């Protein structure tokens, strides 16, 4: 999945791109939440592209001092956005804890893998206090790294900007790794928080988080363009060239087989029919996961391949989730390919 | 314009006046301001103004697809914004009259 502004950055020429990348790295290092960052950079990129179309230079928009522009640009973004960023990060930590505990506790019921449960439970119990301290430390480390990045970004050449971003990320993860590597020396094994406490806190936190942030997250989801949908919006020259070559190949094939000449209009009609047929596959992709799971349950019941109904239910549930994800992914690929082709056909028909 | 404080005071009102004419977006506001003599005023000053106006609910923002690619924020004025604009026009006219009186007196003196 890619953010929308990232997908359109390559529409800037070198001069505008150089300035935009510095501003982007500065804003990304400002500890703001993702929604605000996406919104600001998207708006700025649109302004840059518009100015470029008008034949302007980036200096006429941001002035000579890009640093001052950046400071002014985010001047209204107060501590509130930094707090939102912290809350967003804590959300992911709790998701990891919840998913880990589900895997550790439910998997052994499905499979004869008790060893995983014992080991995993021990690890989770030991590491829970470390995670809490870890959140504070990683937040502190990230703040330091971001402050250094902001100070360096305007003193760095354009070719080194991406390296600066990469180095910041590496330093961040090295600090995290060192922390977890050294914690055993500093935290006694008796220092433990019961798992149920962490789970209850996690569920409570996530519930409150999603209820209070639903509008903000809805806005983010509504304008976050993933790669598949973004590609289907417009057909680029590479796709056009590829499809035209395919038309010429099929035309030559028809000639070699002494068939009627394949006109361009016929080719477009054939492709359109194929796309329409593919769209009808949606029903199949929607019900296939359920059919597979039902057949699997019937098979297990028939051969007695289960210890208890609970185990059978849990394994079926996991199988269903996996099948839904796989079929959804496959359908998305087919639909995107279809959308691109239909877009190309429409474009060609408009130009004829 | 050399005095940023002077600019800050009147920029919000001018931006509201532009937005009151119809839904618009950031770059168009910039070009309209420049056409009216606010040259080289940008340096990032417009975006904080828009953020402040949005926080005060003087304007509302709609996210739409730009014909150039990325998402674009379209701004339109609210009822509060219209009231604020009227107040700004009255205050600005009053202050301008007073300032001109003082400056003309100084010239004559």
C-alpha cells in the first residue's frame, strides 16, 4: 500500500522534487500523526505541481529559505498532533501483544504444539514490562533522531537526503534491538505483569482509541490511495505500448492462420468482452472460501480427523480467515487488471 | 511588504474574502493574492492561515481529487466565516480611516 502523495511525486521536475524531498523529510521528522502528514504533503505536492504547470520556480512559492518555509508551514501543528502520533504508535504495540497472545493460546488447541504455548507464554510474560518501558525509550530515541534529522536535512545535498532518511531508520532499529538485548541484564525475572492485565488494558485502549479516532481514521482511509487503485486510475504510456504490441501480435497471428483481418475495433470489442466475463467471477471469489471451509469440515467429520468440536471450530475459523485473505488478494489483482484494460479501451474509443 | 506583523493582521481577512467568492484551493488563493499585489508574501504564511481559519470554523475543507494527481483540499466559507469577514471589513475600514487621518496630519505637520 502506498500513500497518495508518494505515488505522484515523480510528476515533479528535478528542481521542484529537490525542494519537495527536503520539505517531506522535515515534515516526516516532526513526530506528527500520519493523517496530518499525509494531508499536508498531499496539499503541498498539488501546489507544487500546479506551480510547475504554470512555469514557476519553487523559490517563488517557498522563498529562498526553505527551512523558514517549513517552520511556518507546520507552525499551527501543536503538541496535539505529536500526541496523536504517540497514540497511533501505542495502538500498534497493543495489536502485536493481542495477536501474539491469541496465537500462543489458541494454536495449541488446534495443533499438538504445547511447546509453543509454554515458551511463548513465558516470553510474553517476561517481556511485557519491557514492552512498556520500551515504548517510552523508543519514543525518546525517535524524538532525538527526528530532531537531528530536521537539523541536518537542509544542510544535506539532495543525493544524500534518502541516505539520511535510511540512516535515521537504521539507527532507530539498532537502538530498539540493543534495548531488548540488554533488558534481561537489568530486569529481574520476578518483575512480571500478569498477561490478563496486559490483554484487558490492550482491549480497553484499542476500543477507546478506535471510538475516539473514527472520524480521523475514516478521513485517512478515504483519501489513502493504494497502489492497485492508483494504477487503475490512469493508463500510462508503458501499458499502452505493451497492449498495442499485443494487438499487432494477434493481428499477425490471424493473418498467418488465413483468418479474417483483426481490426482494432474488433480487438477492443474482444478485450471488453473478456473484461466483462472476468467481472462476473466476483461471485465465485466471494463464495469460494466458504465452500472450501465447509468441504474441509465435512471431510474432517467424515474421517474423524478432530479431537473436539472446539478444536474443529477453531481450525475451521483459521482456515476461513486464510482463504478469505487469499481469495480477496487474487480478486483484487484480477479486478485491477480489468480496470486498467477498461480504462485503456475507453481512452482508445474516445480518440477514434 | 516588509512588515510581517502588518501582513499577518490583514491576510486572514483577505483569504476569507477570496474564499467567500466560491470554493477554491491553496494554489488558486496564492495566485489571486499575488495578482492583487501580495507578491512574495508566501514563505509558508498561507497554510497556517488556512489551518487557523479551519480551526475557528470560519472555513470548511473538502478533500477531492486534483486533475493533476494528488489529493487537493477545497475550501469554502461558513456562516461564521461570513460574519467574521463582515467584521473584518468594518474593522479594517475604521482602522484605515484612523491611520490615514494620523498620517495625513503628520504630513501636514
